[in-house]
């Protein structure tokens, strides 16, 4: 079976034409999927029943994720869902809302691209799970549509998507790109390309490939260390790629796309938060035009803890004085991990969400 959420509008045109349907039927399907949030083929009642039958016989399907658990933060601005995806994987997906004056809130969905992760970052529960499977594009899109359905009754909508959930998006490259194209195609989900960010722990070859896709998506590189020795300890799979190679790939991405690259740096007490490390990071990034997001690690994550506030402040000040733009990521209610590099075990995530249990997230 092929999910309707997998097909680009052009592929859907071809598929329905091959089934003998006129072209406008594809637009009706696309509106049903992406505007009206319909979650089964039978719900697309604009289509004649016999066409729906032919579509099913032709191997087309539309299934929705099953919601195994959903938890919201106390302020209601962050919601985590544990979804059993039609393709068989179970992943966690997060909605983060940011109130805006006189406007609907910015509503960002953080999607997972893999169940588990092969990158093995030592401070990440997802990494410790090991790799289970890649998530196909339709199931990445389904995560966004899940939250779109949640928001629609409030006349709100998903405004941004970040590929920062479980897994390394560039290690599931083709499905990630297919999902990005579906989410940004004006005939499909229709987000602006600039509203999408792909986060990677660092595969320079894949970053170069992404730069050649003619997409305007943002790129976030999870660096976590200013030197190779420490980075190889924290991100063991980074071994073949040096920090400099990774940053060079980031510069090439900026030159090719004009999109500023952000550097994600999970601050871990006593590991990568020392003033000398801030100075080293400042020297490395000075003049690179990259923005640093400092993410104090959730203190409940394994043997690692977040630095004190003043240590975080000092780290940022040193970067700023070195001419490097840096912000401390606002943790939504001190709870839900949004970035690659933040980890959650089941119980950590539960307490983080200020509610019942929740699963791991990278
Ligand atoms: S931090 Fe991201 S890349 Fe690293 S193991 Fe976790 S999910 Fe994978």
C-alpha cells in the first residue's frame, strides 16, 4: 500500500489520472489531507465512492497515527505526543507554542525522523536506545498533521517545523527531503521553506547534498564541543569528521542558500561549560556569521547535569565578547526537549512534561 501522504502533488496527479480520474480530483484529495485534516480515505467525501474504491484497489491508503499518550506542560504551551505511526514505528513528537502579541501563537512542531538513533551521543537517551528504524516521509508528515488537527479547532495552525526530534534527519536523507518538500509544497501542506529547520549532529557530505537541493530551509548543527577530542567523547560517531570540517560544511551551506546556520550547544556541567571552552568556541566561530543556541541540559538526564545559571550566563557573555551571537534557548516551562542533543529517559520526560509518563526523545 502507498500512503496518500507520501505522494507529491505531481505524483498524485499522475496516479489519479492513471486511474481515470480528472485532474481536479487530485486537488480535492490534497485539500482533504492538508487543509481539512481528514484522516481516512472514506472521510474524503468529495470523491465519488467508486473512485475511492479504485484508489484502494490501486494500493492507495490513508491512515493516521494512533495516539498512545499525550501530555501537556502546565502552561499549556508544550504538548508531547507518543504516536504509533502507520508504518509501524513509535515516536515522540512535540508541539511548542510561543505567544505573540495580537497574533496567533507561533506553533512549532518538532518531528522525529528515526525511531532510536545510531549517532550514540552519550548524553542522549535516544542515542543510548540504538537505532531501530527510519521513519518514512509520510509518517514524518503525519506527525505534523496530528498537531494541525489539534490546533484547527482553536483557529490556530502549525507555523514552523523543526527536524530535531528523535534521530538524525540526514541519516534518513531521502525521506527527510521528501517530507520537507511535502510540507513546503503550496499544493500540499504549504509552509514557507524558511519556516522549516533541519538539525544535524554533523554529516558534512549530507550537508553539502542538502545545500544543493534548492531549498531555503534553515540548518542547525549540533556541535556540543569546541574541539575534536571532547566532541568525539560526546558524539562518538563524529570520529571521522572534525569540528572544522563540520563548520566548513556549514559555511558552504550558507554560501549556497543564504540561510544563516545555527550552532546548537548542549551545555553540560563540568564537561563542556568551562570558560576556556567558551573562549575556544568563540575563537572557532568568530566571523563565521553563525548563531549559537546554548541549551542547558536537562539535569535529570543520566549522569550529566545542567550548569548553574551563572555559569550559563558567563559562557554566553564570553561568546558575545568574542563577537559571536549567542542566546540561551528558552526552555518551555523547564520541560520538553526540543533540540537534537537534549535527552529524555521515560521518567525524565514525564517529569519534564509536568504530567504523566512520556517516552524518550533525542
Ligand atoms: S542527540 Fe540527536 S543525533 Fe545524538 S543520539 Fe540523540 S537523537 Fe541521535
